[in-house]
């Protein structure tokens, strides 16, 4: 494995990246605003599990395909963007729980958030590019551990750290929801806010040049 100094630098850099608001954090917050704390937590879990697809791909060297085949990168990026926009529109069209006479956190909504979040993360090629660009800086080819194993270990640490930051974001958004619980109008506006964030994320992903 890399030296202690390199690992410390890796941990510090990872922590800085994790707590800079990014698409995953905004997505988790949007899910929380729209469906409650449980939906946000399940969305975070879905993102976390989906991210392991990119960790394994980086360890296997598959992420380089996005550089070698630009059309593949573009296709996956646009598919992910379209999925985010579709999810955002779905939030706009759904009725708030209080209006429907249901609990503010519905198990079905949480399960759906979990499943959809896995797809959102898997269809995010920027995650693969990030791992491919970031992790090699801390890989020691002369270490006793094989390179692929170092990719897996470091990638798992990155994923856990980012998920921790997402959980903090969900808890903060959940505290806001707790204050507005029981108001159908407030839930309607929170759903619209969540839908707006998702649509905005999708459009941002689609319009980015890289």
C-alpha cells in the first residue's frame, strides 16, 4: 500500500472533495426534501452501492473506455441526464403525502428512491472519470499489494467518505422537513424544490462539455 504520508494526503484530499456540494449531495438533499429523511437515506445508500460499479470498473481498467470511446461517454452521460430530468418531473407530478392522507415518509417512496439512486449513480460517467483521474495519484506500483487491490481499497474509502458527507446533508435537510411536517402546502413546495434540483442537475450534466 502507499506510504503513511501518502495515505494521510489521500484522506485529507478525499475529505475536502466529499464536503464540497456536488451532484450526489444535491441529489440526496432533493430526495430528502421530496420524500422525507428515510427517502434521503435510502437514496444515499443507493448512490453508495451504485458507486461500487465505478470502483470495480476503475480497478479493472474499464473506466479508460470513456476516454478511448468518446461516443460511449456521451451516450451514458445523456442517458443519466435524461433519467435525472425524468425523476424531477415525476416529483412535480406526484401528490404530497399530507394531501394524500399518507404518512410523510412512505416505505414505497423510500424503496423507489433506493432503486432509482442506484441507476442515477451507475449512469454517471463523471464518477468513473473521477476515480480514473484521482486514485492513480495515490497508487504505489512498487507496493506489496497489487494495483487492482489498491484501487479497490482506496475507491472504497472514497465512497464511504462521500456517503458520510451525503448523510450529513440528508440529516440537515431532514431537520428542515421536521419543522414543516403536517403542512400539505409546505410539502408541495418541498417536492417542487426537490424536482427543480433534479431537473437542474440533469440539464447541467447534459450541457456540460466534458
